[in-house]
């Protein structure tokens, strides 16, 4: 599995997204489409970006009963996305249902990645709101291991956790890591960040980069810099 840079296309409309992607006349980046854009524009936006030659990570974070997730994943698989995700908190059975739904009649399927605990959830809210008493690191690694048992391909995690996830789940288990910033760039609202080069060193398989590329004066140059630092 090759390392790659995924651009988080956190735009609220088709027009803004396509205007942004129009700038990439050479290499077609792997892009992440999130809930905001998908709910605004529907499956058509996925088909359109796919038809332009981009790989797509559809970041919809499914979490429901196994049967509903299985059937919904079958729909996403037919959209021909390359990667999608769900919440590991939905249990191993839900994740197994997702794999079944995603698998096409010819045996192929998009990569399936789990969200363990959202980075917006801290230990205090886990304890108070969710009644989970264990340390957050232990919960994250346990959920990652559950994803592995269910047959998923990897997890979304901080680049700082990527090494540990590989230790627990094996080197082939993918780590998809946001929170990436250039050494000389703005950190913004991200708390724990790494440069693309550091993420590479620590073993991230994919980095998800939003504003350092989307808000750059020259997004194509920023993307190529990410590729140069992370993929080499
Ligand atoms: O603009 P920025 O590089 O911070 O964007 C990072 C992307 O990764 C956003 O789409 C954000 O929602 C997503 N993400 C994240 N932290 C997580 C999970 C996803 O920043 N823990």
C-alpha cells in the first residue's frame, strides 16, 4: 500500500470544491469528502469528482445497527469510492456488517477505516458522558484492535498514535492521520500537530491535510510540498 496525501475538501458547495480541484491540472490528488459537502450535494458530487480522476475518501463516519450499516455501505461501495469510514464504537458486529456490505460481487471493496474516539472527546467527557472509566489511550488502542479483528484496514488517528497503533495491530494496519502542518505554517485550531516529514518518519500511511493546502496562496505548490515531504 503506497503512502499518499489526502486533501480534506472541507468546502460547503460543489462550485467551491470544483473551482479548487480545477487548479490541479497535473497530478490528481486523493481527496476527502466529508458530511457537509455530501449532505449539501449528495452522491452526484462523489460521481463527478471520481469522473475527474480523483481517488475519494468518503468521510461519513457511519454508526448504526449492523444491518443498516451493512446496507448503507453497499450503497457507498456502488459509488466506487476508494476509502470510507465508521465509528468503531458501533461494535465488532457492526464493523463486520460494514465489510460485508462494502464487498462487491467481484470481491473488491473500498478501504474501510475506523474512527476510535474522536479527538474532540477527552478523558473527562468519556468518563462523565459515556461512563468509560479507562484511560483514553487504552480505549483508542482497544477500539483499533476491535477494528482489526472485524477485518477493517486501519484507523484514523493522530500521527502521534500511529506508531503505537502499528505496534498493537501490525505494520500493515493502516494509519490515516490528520493534524498535519508545515514546519513554517499556521497551526490553527489543531492541538497536536506534525509535519508531513515527521508523519512519514513515525509511520503514517496516509496524511489528511486540509487548510495547509486549501487555504494556501498556491494550493498546488502546497500539495506538491506535502507529497515531496511525505511520499518523497
Ligand atoms: O484543515 P485541517 O488540516 O486541520 O483538516 C483536517 C481534516 O481532518 C478535517 O477534515 C478534519 O475534520 C479532519 N479530522 C481531524 N481530526 C480528527 C479527525 C478528522 O482534523 N481527529
